[in-house]
């Protein structure tokens, strides 16, 4: 019996000691890629004149700081050849324009010149149906005891529309994004819905609907499926190499990450009652 006990103690000691060993893992590294966050959003009821584009680069997996890109030339032009220049807030990688002119169904071209390399993207600004009402259901979810919020809108008939929905919760750090197309509800009333299982009285929900292009819908479908719903945002560095619509004119193989999108948006807030 004593021998058996001794063997067990010896086995446990060896097992615990092995668990404490440090294992060095060599991770593959790749040259940094330029990340262009060029989401031009026009909120209903505003001029939409002030817009921001962010430039950064990818970095190592364990790095906590995202490197910003300064000294670039950034501008957008429309079909009338009007140029809208974006000026950097010094050493931030944030480039701001204060005289942008948003026009629904207008085509815009983005140009970014950084370190002698030119990047281009072309996209059209898409409209969004206004949010008409918000409903709270206190018997939602699979179990019927969760609070659910729905934001309703009337989808325009005879037009193929694509939507991006964003939900921000006061009881969460991260935001939720998901996309939808009107294939099965074209011309009818439809809604987006919350997915926070822990909503309670007093919590606040901010809901944003974006009108997006079919191409951006396809891009976001892939990105959301990779990142999951509880991601920090679709305009941050993606967790995998997802090719957007921005091209490297100098070297097509060395494309940047990110997407150039133009959306009309509608925002509503709801406090859980």
C-alpha cells in the first residue's frame, strides 16, 4: 500500500513539473501590410462634411500597440472631378476632411499615396431606409425569458438593398455587427435585432443601420464570420487576410487590408424599460 501511494505521489510530481515547463513556439512573421480604414458614413439629418480615414499597419500577434502611418497623401474625388483632401492630425494616422460632399448613388474614387506607393479604390454611396420604430420584447430568446430589441424599417421596393447592422450595448465593451440582404423581404417592413442575452432594465442600446453595396456585403459576410459577432469592429485590422476593394497600383500582389465604403446611416438609441 505504501509503495502504491509512493508511486502515485511520484507520478503527480512528475506531471505537475512537466506542466510548468516553458514551451517556446516559433510564429511565422510576415512583412507589415498597410491597413486603410476608409468608411465614409453620412448620418441622416447631418451634412456629412466631416469624415475620417485611418492608416495603420499590421503588427505581431502579441503586440499591444497598432503602428500608425503618417505622412501619406489621402484624397477622394467624385464623378465631377471634385477633390476632397484628407489632412493628417499630426502623428496619429488619422486623416480628416471637413468639406466632403456626400451624394446618394454617386461614385467616388479613393487615392492613398504612402511611401511612394499608390493605392486606389472605387465605390458608390448607398442609401439606407430610415428606422421607423423600435420595439422591446421581454419574452425573447430561445427560453422566452430574455429581453430583445428590434429596429424596424421599410425596405424600398424594386431595388436590391444590402444592410450592415451595428449594435452597441452599455453593458458590453464590444459591439455586434451583422449583415443582411433584402432577397426575402424586398419592399416589405423588416427589422434588425439585438443578440445580448444579458440585457436588463436601465441598459442602453445604440442601433446603427448602414446602406451598403453588394460588394461590401460580401466582404463583411466573410469578415464577420471570421471575427465572430463580438468583434471590436469591422474597420479595425481583420484577424485574417481578407482582401478588400483597395488595390495597390504599384504592385497588385502587395494589396492593403481594409475597405473603402460609403454609406448613408441611421442611428437610434433605446433604453431598456
